[in-house]
């Protein structure tokens, strides 16, 4: 995937993860934490691709 795609995918995952963390169900909250971290990882991957492509 490209830089923009990774960043967008990460932002969506983060947003969904944050929403899930507001749930009253502990399992859903844990899933939300995981999803938020995955999103941060995707966004970081996009940032790295951008830096590499510009170098």
C-alpha cells in the first residue's frame, strides 16, 4: 500500500478503536485498545514510506 493509504487506514482504525474503548463491555474495550494501536502502527508505516520515498 502507499503512504496515503496506510495513513488513512490507520486513522480509521484509531477512530474505531477509540470508540470501542467507550463500551461497557471489557472485551470490546480491550479490542478497541488493540485496534487503536494497530492504527497507530499503520499511520507510522505510512510516515516511514513517505520519508523513504522523499529520500
